[in-house]
């Protein structure tokens, strides 16, 4: 008997240099596979245990990925998107 594990790819948010991003995934990326975020940043996939998440500090959100996501889903951006970064 096997255990099936379902992964919601919409909930996968890669963290790059302390910033979490959004990406369009058709499958769970393999370690070493190139992935591109909605903002255009491209990196190589790497995995770690969830318990290690806090050891790298609290990630911040990529505002550029968020803006692309909001536009794609018809969600108005909050006023803070209009402020210079």
C-alpha cells in the first residue's frame, strides 16, 4: 500500500535571499531544476526541512511577484505598491 501526498502548487512560495516569491509550477521542481518567479528572478530549486524555516529569519514578500499575481487574478494592488521601494 502507498501513501498519496497531495501538494498544492499554488501554495509553494520559494524563498530567495530572504524574500518569498510566487511562481507558476506544473509539477514539484526537482532539486537542481531551474525555476523562474513571476517577477523574473531565476534560480535553482533546493529543498530544506520546514523546521529549518525560522533559522534563516522571517522572509519578506516580493512585491513584484505580488503585483503580477494580483493583476492576473483581477485584484487591485494596495496603495503601498505605489510607493517607491
